[in-house]
């Protein structure tokens, strides 16, 4: 079910629990601003998730409220994770689902990194 992005941040969402180390994840990267791990249900040969360490529900929340250093740190982390995964030369796709129409399911901002094969249609037919 998509989330309601107008709700306040839920400290018990699954990615908050991953950040606190309460549930396991296959971590690939961590710095002051971001944490990255393998998606549990990969949709491509490489499917990574990058999340900010701050308490942000969505892209909307983060882009409105995060500090400049949090935004810069997070964007740099997304690029670094993709580079470290060897995706810069072949290319990759980024995706951030937001709210109901975006079909966001976890209420902590996450950017998907997809790679490892050729992608075609950006959005499948409805
Ligand atoms: P979204 O629809 O953008 O909110 O995507 C949520 C993503 O989180 C999905 O691709 C799920 O497979 C992934 N996911 C959910 N729980 C976990 C988990 N415990 N570890 C890794 N990925 C997860």
C-alpha cells in the first residue's frame, strides 16, 4: 500500500529500524549523511537503495526541510554508491517514488539505483 506522505515521520518504519541496526540489511555504503543497501526484492541485476540518515518521510519532505549540507551529502552519496557499484560507465537509472501516485511504500526517503542491464520504457503502461 502506498504511504500517506502527509503523516509525520514514523520512527518505527522499516528503514529507520535498518538505520538503527535493529533489523539486518546488506549494506554497501555509509557516511555521515547516507546509508545504502541492497533492495530485498531486486527488480534488476543491481538494485540498491540509498537513504538519508535524517528523519525525512519523502522526497517532498527532504527537499523542503533538509539542510543544504544534508542535501549535498545525500546527492553525493547516491553518485558514490553508483560509482562503487561499477555503474557509471554502463549507466544506471535512479528512481524516487513519492506519495500515493508515486506508489511509495516505505515512509523514509529512499532513492533506488537500478543497473546491470539495458532499460527501455521509463514508465510502463498503466
Ligand atoms: P518504494 O515503493 O519506492 O517505497 O520501495 C520500497 C522498496 O523497499 C521496495 O523495492 C522493497 O523491496 C524494499 N524493501 C522493503 N523492505 C526492505 C528491507 N527490509 N530491506 C531491503 N529492502 C526493502
